[in-house]
């Protein structure tokens, strides 16, 4: 039996407002990010789910809190939903990196999986752990609806993996998952269907 997963990226953080990479770093939400979380909570109140799962990173946990309050649910935390480690790019912008290492930046833009940032997590490994996490969550809620609050790069890699899209195209096919917007997938043991992408919460 399939499960419906409602995937949401956490709210805006201080670093994201400046277009800085935030992977394993614990970065707080901005006022805008907190308002996005409240909108996600209102959306959840109008579109109830059976369970809420988040990564173990505080920006995802805090983003899910209004939805938990609205539905009287306690979020469950999944370590394998954490964001990718961006290595030397943690806290920096791609433009800053390109100014110092133009060839490495160009290689990343051409194929971010074959040429990740120095010291970064292998995107293929991130896709494997994230995909396994979503499959475990779906299997735990057969026939259910589950809100999953996680991270931009991880979720884009996982969407590619689940939908049979080459991982190297994740930045091109899914340029950005907007903060606190909802993407809906249906997952069963054999296949995944993408039902909606980047739907904003009013």
C-alpha cells in the first residue's frame, strides 16, 4: 500500500538569506523563516497528516513545530534526513568559492555529483541514505499522509533517486525547493509518483 509524503524544506535561515551553504551547520531561522513555518502550520491544519517527521537539524525541527501544534502531533526525527555536508563551502557562497577556485566551481556547476566541493559528503551517499529514510517512513505509514520537513539539496537528490532521474541533473531539474513549500509524492514498494512540486503555503 502506498503512502503520501508531503515534503517541505525548512524555513529561511540567516545564511540562506545571504545565499550561503548551510549543510551540517546549525543555523537559526530568520523572522521570515519563522513566518514561513507558521504558514506551513496553517496549511497542515487545513490539510491534516497522520504523522510528522523531520531531520535532526534544528532549522527543520523548528519549522515543523507550528504543524505539530496545529495537529497535536509529536514530530519524529530521522538522522538520515539531515542536509548534506558541503565541506569547504559551509557558510560560504558559490560565488566566493568561484573567485578563489574557478575551475573547481565550473566543474561543480557542470556535474555536482562527479565534482562535489572539497571535503563535502559524496552526493551519491547522501541520496542513498535520504532515499532509504523516505522509504522507511512510507513503509511505517501505509495508506497514510506524512509531512516530512528536511533540506533543499538532500530532498532534490532523493527526488531524482526516487523518480529515476540521473543524480547529476539535480540542480538543473530541481533548481530550488522553496522554503516551507510542499511537494507531494506517492511512494510504494515499487515506484514513486510526483504529484506536485513547490506548492506555496498561503
